[in-house]
C-alpha cells in the first residue's frame, strides 16, 4: 500500500464513506476526474455514480470536486 493509498483510507474512515464511495474517491485521486472516466474505471452507471458523488459531498460538506480535493490534500475546506 502506497502513502497515497493510506491517506485515502484514513480520509474515507474519517468521513465515514461507504466502500463504494471510497472507491469513487480513490479513483478521483488516482486521476479519473470526469464522470465518464470514473464510471468506466469503476464499472458503474452514471446514475449510480452521481448518487455516490452527492453522498460524498454531503458527508464531507463540500460543494465541488475541487473543494473535495482541496479538503483531501490540505485537510480543510477552501474558503
């Protein structure tokens, strides 16, 4: 397990993300940023992916992917 993978695991535990939500976050942090790329990488339909993204945003109190990435790397939400 790489240092990035360990940080992702801690982040997902901290925000009580489900296994599927954790997979979405992991794919995003490994470079799949569009819904199409995420869906392809995860073998997930767009509707399902959007539901996971909405729950991730809710749990992390973020409004965008950029804000989620900022929270992950900086440990706080952008102002």
